[in-house]
C-alpha cells in the first residue's frame, strides 16, 4: 500500500501549514494543491486505476489520505 494523496481540511490548514506538515512527514507534492471549497489535496503520486484501487482513510483531525493498493484478480 502507498499513499497517493493527502487531503487537508481548509478550516484547519492553509497551504503553508499543509506544506509544512508534508515536509515534516517526508512527503513531496508532485503538483500544486488541488483546491475545493473545503479541502486541499496534495498529490504525491499519479493515480493508475488500471493497476490500483483506492480508498480514503483518516490520519487525524483535518487530515485524510488516499491509499492505493493493487487490484486483485479473481
């Protein structure tokens, strides 16, 4: 499993604070933040929906992560 993106709640994080959190945890954005009304998304890795499936997990208050895991063929 890998982290594909980190999502920050805007009422808890500014872009500057989100960048500081990423740096403190050794994550590197590959693109500028994707911004919605409520969230900032930091993409760490390009998605590959042919190879991986994705789910969102909660890290802590104000932070979620998009996790990728290999698709299982049955």
